[in-house]
């Protein structure tokens, strides 16, 4: 069903750690090679947070840039949604900490944990707040420091992930053309253990044993996730276009979650999307989970690939397992 939500992206911003980690660094420490990593994933380098950086500091930088881009001050924001699976603390939420860091009013602020689908889900939530008039100016952030939950001794995951943040300001759209046309949201909890962190939650609280057994790091069954990702991404792209009553060929730009170049290429080809319409930056950032779609969106806005009036589709999948999409006229 075509939605026609009058919501627009009024500004975007970026918050990246300055430390660049090349594949060569992994070559020195692990049984891997630059060639393997590039061939299997498309990743050449990623960013890792320095000790003084965290999800909050990256999110704050991204949020400040997005506010400036939207020509808003912090006190004009009505709601903050922070998509993250690597919050600074289990509590309070990073969104609440961000509210204080930015100097916002006592507005509602919450975190949203849908892993790599987080920003796309957050965009749908933000739009629903705007449409139901529970907020006017919404600050949405995707921010992660995955390096803090990645096992740097596990070559199958260590080379894949990176840190970063990006933000967007969402507002009611004055232009009837600028709207959200269709969305998809879904989850398959039955396959949740394909990507999980065993310890640190209520089931297996932190103890010397959990630390010694490296149970606070992310575990992943890569091959199974790969198959899920290609199939689901293709389905979601096609279904979202169909729901909006447009052809996949009408979509000008696809901004996919950057998990693996082969996943992106294979899903887009199967869905009938030519690769020149697909925003790819995984070579420079790796997989930054909830930050990946907004980083790519911000770069596409800045380099002029995203033009006013374009049909743009954001599409993501991730741990949970979760998936989601937003088709909007920009
Ligand atoms: C992880 C991933 C890159 C592995 O690529 P793959 O082509 O599926 O490789 P496989 O898992 O089949 O492993 C092939 C071999 O490479 C090895 N390998 C894994 N990581 C390696 C590395 N960094 N360097 C060298 N060899 C590596 C494996 O040990 C395996 O060796 P074996 O055949 O002797 O057992 C791929 O499965 C993937 O991207 N999956 C999805 C991950 C993802 O997107 N997760 C986040 C979801 S949001």
C-alpha cells in the first residue's frame, strides 16, 4: 500500500573516528591477507575509535553537523532516536546522554536496537512521530563502536566491522512531492543466534569466566547470514517498489546497508537494480551496522548523487534477524 507520509530529510551529518585501519594491519596480526578481504568483502579499510572516543562522542559530532545542515539549534529538536547496538552504557540510553550533550530541552529520547536495520527502522519511527504530530523536528542517529564488541583474534569477524556515526534531521515536508511512499519492516527471531553476543546480558552476566572465554564478543555464522542477506535484500527491494506502485527501474538511487560488497551486488542484480544506481562505500568503512546506511546517505547527498525529486530507497538487514526499507521521494 502506498503511504504518502509527508516527511522530508532536512539535514544530515557525519561523525567518524580519525583512526584509519587498513587490511595490512590485520595481515600483521592474523592469518589473513588484503587480497582475501577485498575479494570476499570489498573492504579496504575501516575506522576504529580511539580510547577517548565512544558511540556517544561519534553520535554527538554527527548530530551537531546534521543540526547545522538543517539550520536548527539543539533547542528546536522535539525527539531523539539513536539506533545502536553498542551504547556507551546499558543505561542510561545513548539518546538520553546525547540530549544532555547537545543541550536540548527535556525532550523524549530513546535508543533503538535493530542492529544493522536500526537507522531504517528509526526513520520509520521518526516519520510516524511526525505524521501523528507527536514531534516536528526529529533527530535520528545511527552510531556504533563495533570495535568494542569484535573479537580481534577471530579473523572471520575482525576484518568486517568498523566504527562511525551519521545523523539525519526529519521534518514535516511542505512540498507534497517530498514524501515517504512505502516501508518494509520485519524480523525472524528464530534465527537470532546467527549473530549474537553470548554474555553481558541477563542470561549470562559478566564474570571472570565470561571474560576469559571471550563471550562478550560478537559470534557470527557468516555463510548462513550471507544467504539470508542476499535473499531478503532482493525481496525487500522488490516488495517495497511494488507497495509504492512503482517499478524498480524508477528508483534513482539505492542506499543499502554496507555489509559485504558481494551481498550488495548479488542482491541488487537479482532485484534488477543496475549497480551504477547503488551507493557503495564499504571499501572505506567496512560494516558499521546502524551507522552504515546514514553514512552512505550523507555521502550521496554531499557528492550530488542524490538529487531533489529522486526516488531513493534505503534498505538494510542485520542481527535479530531484522530487515527494513524506506522508499522516499527526496
Ligand atoms: C564472513 C564472510 C565474508 C566469509 O566469506 P565466505 O566466502 O562466506 O567464506 P567462508 O565463511 O565460506 O570461509 C571460507 C574460508 O575462509 C576462511 N576465512 C574466514 N575469514 C578469513 C579471513 N579474514 N582471511 C582469510 N581466510 C578467512 C574460513 O576460515 C574458511 O576457511 P576453511 O574453508 O578452511 O574453513 C561472508 O560469509 C559474509 O560476508 N557473511 C555475511 C556477514 C555479514 O554481513 N554480517 C553482518 C550482517 S549485518
